[in-house]
C-alpha cells in the first residue's frame, strides 16, 4: 500500500477531501520525524511505537580491497508494533 492508497482509503472512509487528508498525513510524518530526530520516541496506543535504536561500533570487511573497516556507533529509527497489532496480524 502506498501513501496515495492510504490517502484514498482515508478520504473515502471519512468524506474529507484527498488534498486535506494528504496534508494531514504529510504533517504527521513531519512530526514523527522531528520527534525522532530530537531523540523522543512516539507512542501510538494500539498501533506501535516509533523508537530510536542504538547500533554499537563494529568491524566490517571491505571485500574488494581486502581491508577491515570500523563502522562507528550510530542511531537508527525503528518501529515496534503493539501486542494488539501483532496478535491481529497473526490471527489473520
């Protein structure tokens, strides 16, 4: 499902114009991104959490040059689904 599909489904279900729904979805994603960049997780009860995961420093191999490189520690965004959501998908 793409963003356009989501906009169409929400517009059809709510009766709101697609342009307004698209603006709401765009603003929602901006708020979630901004919160994660600021280091604050986003919790949506019954759906899941957008969190920051810390990746430790590790050694990796550059196969073409036959050298070892160090990948520094870094943060990545992640999504952790709620138990209700996971169970609903499992029982599908």
